[in-house]
C-alpha cells in the first residue's frame, strides 16, 4: 500500500544489519541458555513478528518493527541450530552443516512461495496467517522433536 519503488524497497534489506551485528551475542546466549530454548524463542519471535504484520497496512512503523523481529527470530534459529550441529559427530559436521543450510534455504523458499500466494490472495492478513502458522509450527516441532542434554545432564526446555 506504500507504493515504494525498487530502491526504497531494497533499502529495507538494511534491517538485516541488526541481526548480523547481534550474531556474536546470540551465539553467546545460545551457549548459556541452550540451543533448544533459543530456537523456541526465535520461532515465537517470528510468530509475534507476523502478528505485527497484520498492522503493517496501517503504519510503516509496524512493518519496520516486524522486519527487525523477523530478522532476529530467523537469526536466533539459524545460530542455535548450527550450534546443535556442532555438538554432533565431529567427523560429519561439514556434511551435516551442508544438509542444514540446504534445508534452511529450501524451507525459506517454500515459506516465501506460501507467503507470496497468501499475500496475493489475502493481503497482509493472509501473509500474517502463513507466517504465524509456520512460526508456531516450528515452535511445536522444536518442543517435541528435540530433547537435548545440557552439560550438567539436566534435560533442556523442561
């Protein structure tokens, strides 16, 4: 609804600078709190960001805030899941990371296609519905599919 040209729309990519700048701090937080908790936090942040997308048609400020939250939630999941990989078999890390990154980009592509379809047919609300559903789906999958052992031997996420 804002009728911006390609240059202005491209400038929205600068929002990613926040996530890039925070990556080392995110990594330290993953080390401290555990990958499972951070993946859950990232997935919930994504769902919350898409909730804000519902307001994006009314105010550019909501759109920018949602974009920052989307980038940070995505970065939380990326860094935390890579930390999980590095706890697995050391001789297979590069192969596992390759599979993870390919899956990460394929998932992003499928999510983008679903979001595009939903935005075309349902506007901001359609896009938000897909994003919220996928974010909550990731949170549920993380909660039930992954049980990690902390260095103390306690189960994480309980």
